[in-house]
């Protein structure tokens, strides 16, 4: 039998503005969640390389739960990369943060992808700061990266592998102290050093995208993206 809480549950202190709110206080965390029931290109800085015979496209597709379908042009190294306008997540001691995304790519080997939080950069695959996941062309291995200035502090670990046209859930949790816990399909697979030597110290934004690993169009289907940080 379920446990009932007739008076509600709360994470707010008694006597505060939301102390009698019947559900957890949403203002306690800064939260971004996109289920891709809608998509507005103007909300994103979209960087593309299009050397093939067409052009990259990005649009909602018919799928339960809402999905953004990204389709590249058909030349090798053509890409379609997204960074949300406005860097609004700054990692800080004492402020836990997390990221989680569900997506798939059409070709697990002959493509590159990135997914996570990064500084706004014209070359996101080599962004100087961020906490994110990346897979390189020619491999199915997914890496988790925590980077504070690429030239001085970057650490990474192997988070697992990805398969053709198969959804995967990637995520991380910064404990507000010195560790970034890495998750694949909601199971922890390792921990990155999140100390001041590696933790980004500048504002970050939602970043994701796909790049061809051969002269053939590749696709990325993004189901949802969640990012949140304690205020």
C-alpha cells in the first residue's frame, strides 16, 4: 500500500513563503527541462558544417514523449551543433548540480556526438570548459569529461558504449564538494574529479550535437534534456 502524506511534503523551512506549499518548492533549484514537444530555433546558437549536397535540418518528429530529430548534410565531418542561448549554469562549491539526457544516434561508430553543459564555443567538440559526454568517430566508446580551461585542467573517464539507433540515458551529478558522479541508463559507472582543479569556473549552457564520421548523413534523436542546480 502506498504511504500517504495528507499534509504534503516540503523542502522549505517552516515559516517561509513556501513553507505551507503542498509540494516541494520548485524555486529551491534552478531547473531547465526540455521534452521537445516544441522547438524554437531562435532559442539556440546552431553551428553547422555543410560541405555535402544538401543542408542540415532540425525539426520535431512524430514520437511518443516528444523528440527533436537532427539530420546532417552528407559529407564527412558535416555537423549540426546546438548551444542554448544564454549561459545560465555556474558550478559552485556547496551547490549540487545535475544533468541528464535521453537520445540516440543512427550510427554508433561512424559519427561523433556531444551532450552536456559547456561554455558557448564555435567549436563545441573542443570546448574549453564544461561537464559533458563525447563520442569520437571510429569508436562506440562514450567519454565523460570535466574540464576547466582545456589548457590547464581536464579529466575524463570511459562511461560505456553506445549502439546504433538505440536510446541511451547519460547523466552526471556534482555533489557540491569535489566529485562528479557519472551515470549511464541511471546506473553509476564512475566518478570524475570535481575539485577546483577541474570544475568549470565560468557559466555554462546546454550543448549537444552530431557530426558525420564518413560521407553519409547521420541523425540524432533527442528525447529530453534536464539540467538543474541548487540555488
